[in-house]
C-alpha cells in the first residue's frame, strides 16, 4: 500500500510489505510530527489490524523527524501486535529518536488497573473515611493542646499578648454583633412565648410562660444562639483571614521571622471571643425576656407578675450554668475558625472551602458540647 505522493520530505508515508514466511515489513518515511502523523495513523493501524502478521519489522531508517506524536504511533504499533500475540521490531530509528522513546518508556506501558468492585470500593471508601477522621481528630487534639499551653503562658506573661489587635478583634466580634444577637434574642423570646402561651391558655396557665422562657433562655437558647451567630460571623471571618494569609504565604513569612503563628494569630482571636461572648449572651437573654414580656402583656398578664415569675423560676444556678457554656462555645468558635484557616490549601476555592468547614464544624462542635453539658448538669443536679 503506497501513497501517491512520495517526493515531499515533509510528508509522512508508509509502505506495507508482506513476506512469504509470515513476516511483514512496515517502511516509514518523512516527518512523524503532530501534523503529518494524523493522516498516517488511521490508515497504517487499520492495515496492521487487518494483516494480523506474526512478526512485524518497522523500518524507520527514512524517518527524518519524530516527536511525541510519532513515538505514540510506534507505541500503537506495539500495542496492536501485543493484542494479536505477534512480535514487533523497530529498526533504523535514529539515536535521538530512540532516546525519546526510552524517555517516554514506551516499552514499559501497562494497562490501567481495573476499577474495584462495589464491595471492594465500599470497603476502601469506608477505610479512607476512617483514616481521614482519625487524622482530623489527632490534628484537632494536637492543636487544642498547643493553644491551651500558649494560653497558659500568656496568662503568666500578659505582655506577650498583642493587646491592640485583641481589642480590634473584640470590637468586630462583639460590638458589631450586638444588633444581630439582640434581634435574634428578641424574636426567639417573642416566638417562644407566643407559641407556648397559645397552648397553655387552654388550661389557664399562660402566666407560667414566663417560667419556661426564662429557664430556656438562661440555660440553653441564650448561649446556644449567641454561639451559632458568632460561628457564622466571627468563625468564618477568622478562617477567611488566616486562610488568605496562608494562601499568600504570609504565615510562612511569620515562621521565617521566628514568630509563632499560634501566638501571633490564634491567641488574640481566642481571647477576644472569650471576652465578648458572655456579654453578648447576656444581651441576647435580656432582649429575649423583653420579647417574652411583650407577648405576655398582650395576654393580659401584668408586668409585675411577669417579673415575679422570672425571679421565682430562674435561679442563679440556671444563670451561671448558661454563662459557663459560653466560654466553651467561644473557645470552639475561635479555635476551629483559626484551625480551618491554618489548614487552608492552595487554589482559587481554598479560602471558601476553609470558611465553609469552619462554620459547619463549629456548629456541630457547639451542639455536641451542649449535649455534653446537658448530661453533666443532669448528673450534677444542676
């Protein structure tokens, strides 16, 4: 099989010759590059598949140029012969082209592994998920220990804390969040009181709505809502700020200058959140009681009776029990936000992924911690 035009040196041509002993010869000429090999590939490979010779000799002595595409064509010849259980020998290829074939390891190509079955894939997925979960748990435990140790050192040496940055962060996380925390507290108190009073009015016990709302706000909803709001606002902001610094290699620069990222970045945010979250919780609870009082006034409950029921139902144990939770919640919000920022990878979506992980993991950690507090308070009789 011969092409009509053979004189052009820039054209890739082939000539297939079959011998009487079952041996065949494939003669290649011209340039085997990206442009010329495209026209040669389908015709030559189809000829080999139809011939099905037990032994093939590829004569490449007349090949004037060969790049990666030409090497891929020679590799395809080898693959066809292997599929047909035949032999192949490449002769006359220039040394520089032979080096290119060796560099691309065309003689050692292997088939891709078969995809695992459904059962094996499930077991592998569960194993990888378990390993990742254990690794994440170890990382968080190690980070918690490091932060706790640095916090103790800061308490012993307060001058090591960056005071100005701590105040700025406290303003952003605390003062700027007063509006949203107060609005949520007011709405929660109003809705909770309205729904409860509508049900208890059937029994003439709407006066006891104040008892329920006060206890729930002090023990559960006040600290919980405030922590969730801080996670959405401050936890995500911490992850974005630290993550951006990680992407811009600013954290690596801090390490190069001998500055500890935990001491320099994490502790100011942790101390700021621990300082403002109890105050935000108190403001949330106060506005919640205001919303509850507004609903109670619409149900003809005097304000004096409303205040008396609050003093009778809510004790200092309920009040301080809720405040103790806020310190743990604040540590989780700031710690997980900074940790996710320090774990930021590379790429255009890295900071967004870290922010999402900070919010999700922060909310989950807060709910789990609240459940632990509920069990502990139950056994302590609080």
